[in-house]
């Protein structure tokens, strides 16, 4: 791995080199003084560099213009811009110029730099793979896993599912157990979600369960998890879906997400919602736990158990039953009204706020308190450093659906990076 560091300050170039080697000890770093050597766009054309770290005002020039010059080269690596100043509006401009991220020099840590570079490398590889002529989309291919590094050993008494060999337990809750499994006919490794046997006696649940497979199977999109099968193992309903190795958005938020990473993730969620809504489906339970990451760092939405097919006249939610997670529910859901595509956009707004701030939009002692706040309480404003995102949040979190973005596609056109 080889990095090009472009900055006026020899001290800062050295500091960046040390930060990179803290994460990649064998990495090679080349320091480039822009005052003496000018724009490095020609130098990166050789394809020798894994990534470029570039000052936003190299030798007093426009760093965004240099990013655009670099990105025009066929073998251009990802570029991370670093700045002494500039708000989120400047950061979005930097991303639109082709930069992978926009970091402030003050307070920069080796961990934060490494996380930004890793995300830039993953996204760069994903784009290159997608652009390769005749290449199978990476999200449609599978890689053999080291099952021993995933989850925990399976306990005695685990339900057998015909056609599958259960390998490891990777999650469990009050309603289901989630396993890593192998499909017998071809060895495909996947996730097997096995639900409690009591659900088979619940007619309303069964109708939701049967519909979940039909709805998801109709959607073929990188940002929507693939479902392969659905059925019953004795008394236990199950769903077989793809394994997503990158963990949940909830875990990423806990670790901390840069504001530009939050915007990139939000744009991918918007793209997924556009594909979902185009099939006449509303998710209705969008939350960080239902958003997972692929190996290439891109998101995929999972768990459509509460989804509703807008082309159907049936409504199989019991009267007065609160199914979605109150923390992310739209005001109309809280009021028991019909939820359309704009309801999912409100939930995305709640998630976007949480990604930006690292804290929940609303806090309350109980679900009823959260419901009240979604209906009546104005969202807290973002701090000045994030003010560039305030207009986006204001529309996403509008109490009146008519004031929100009217479609995920409209939102994606605004925030796509």
C-alpha cells in the first residue's frame, strides 16, 4: 500500500505519515510539497498510489480543483481532503468534486484518519468492480466464510431445517434465533432466521410472514438484502437470506461516523428506498438495526416484516397495535394513520440526525413519551458546525408529510455523493 501526502507543512506531512503507518505498518508514504512541485495529478496517473491525502488549499490553490484534476485520470486513486477550516457546505462541495472524504486537521486522530481512508478504499474498489465490463455485481456473488470466526457454537436442541446445515448461532432475541447456515444443494452460506414456534398459531403474523418473502424477492437492488427462501421447519417459520458481514449501522453509530460518511450512507439509504417504493412497498420499520453493511462497505436494508404493499387493499395490522420501533416512527404512524413512502423518509431523517450527532433525536422514559415527541415536539437544531445539513433535516423531519421530500428519488437528487 502506498500513500501520497500533499501538504505545505513538512511537519503535518510527517504526522500524517506516522498516523498511516500506525494502521498499516508496511505502508509506503511519499510526501509532496505543492509549493515546490505543484499539482500532483500527473504523478497519480501511473496508478502507483492507493490513496492521496490532499490539503484543501495546497500552495494557496483551490484543493477541490486539484481533486477534480486527479479524478480525471483513468487510474486515479481515492482522494481525502484535509482542511484547517470550512463548514459542511464546503464538505459537500468537496465530495461532489470527487473527494472521498473531507476531514479537519484539528483534532485528527490516527483512528479517525484510518477509518476515513478505509472507507475511501472500499468505496473505490466497489466502484471499480461495478465499472468492469461484464463483471457480475459484487452484491450478487458470495465468498466462502470462515465460520469459526462468526457467532458461537450451536447448542443442542437447535431446530433442524431441511435443505440447510446450521453452522453457527449469530444472534437471538425473544422472537427468533439467527444462524449462519449452508444450503445443502450448492454450499451457499447464508443467514437462516428461525422464528419461535408460537408464531405459527398467529394468523395475522403468518400473513405478514408469507408476504415478507414475496415483497423482498421482487426487489433486486444492491442496497436491499437478498432473500433466497422462506418456509416452515416443523412448527418453526424460517427465512433464508444473504449474509452481510459488515455489521449494523447501529454499531457504526456507536463507534462514531464522520458527517460526510453519514451523508454518503443516507444517500445509499435513499437509493434503496427509491427501489423499494418503486415496487409499491413501504418498509415502515426503518432503523439502524435494520441497515447492514456489505463487505464493500455499502449498505443493505433488511427485515421487511412490517412492510406494506401499497398496491394491496389489505391491511393486516391489528387495530391499535404498535409494530414499528417508536424511536424511529413517523408522526402519522404514531397517530395510527396510513403510512406511505414519506413515512420512511421521516424515519431516515431520524437516523440521519443520529448519525450526525451520535445521540438520539428524542429521549423519553417510555414509548408513549417518544410517540408524543414525534407528534408535537420540534426536533432540536444542529450545532453550527453541522448547520449545512439543517435544510435537509428540516424537510425530512417535517411533521406534515406534505412538507417533506415527496419521494426518495427527490431526496437522492439533493444528497447523492
